[in-house]
C-alpha cells in the first residue's frame, strides 16, 4: 500500500509503504528495510513480541481476532501519522490468528531524515494502532482459563 502525504510548505513528503493486518508472520528486518530510503538517516523499529506471562500468570496460548475494518483502520492510522510528521516512511503490520511465544504480533518501522522524528513517529504509530485498530486477543493461561482483551485495553 503506497500512500504519499504531501507536506505543506515544501517540506519532505511522507509515505506509507505498508499498513496491513494479516495472519502471515511479520518480519522486523523486512519492515526496517522497507522503511529506509536514501533520504533517511534513521530507521526506528518496534516489535511487539508474544511473551509467556501476563499479569503474573503463565500464558500457554494466544490468538488475535480482527474486525473486518481493521486493515482499513490501520491504514488510516498510518496515514494520519504520516501526515503529522514530515518526510517519514511508515511500515506497520499486525498479526491475527494463533501465535506462539516469541512470535511478533505488531511490527512497526519508521524511517526519517533525523532520529528524533523517527522515534516520535514510531512511538505515536504504535500507541495509536493499539488504541484504534479493532483487534482483540484471547489469552489461554497455564491454569486452563482464558480471557479476551481488546488491544487498546492491554497494558503498555
């Protein structure tokens, strides 16, 4: 998905190079490489990884479910962040379906001319994806119980 945002006043244009929700594995190295361009002096990445515990309880399984609008919403979020930050290149993806401990659930990479912009845009991107994209996770715990959590409800 290519969404270019023309910045006002002749500032560098921003671009969304990827914004997806998919059951396919995410690759942080691929995201980093896609977010980089010769104009970028920095690429900041984030990988949200499935861990083996939550709230003091052992996690045995985890699965993400998405509303049919989730891919449209993640694209809107990426476009909003691109419009708010001059000259950024954004790659973001969120997994659905069953994941294993150690799998990447959310991967984001932001390239920019300078590190401050890249860090700010990546942080804002991840926080906004978690708050706005309609994705829920079901966690299965080692004791046999499970719970559903909205991504926006999850601890940061």
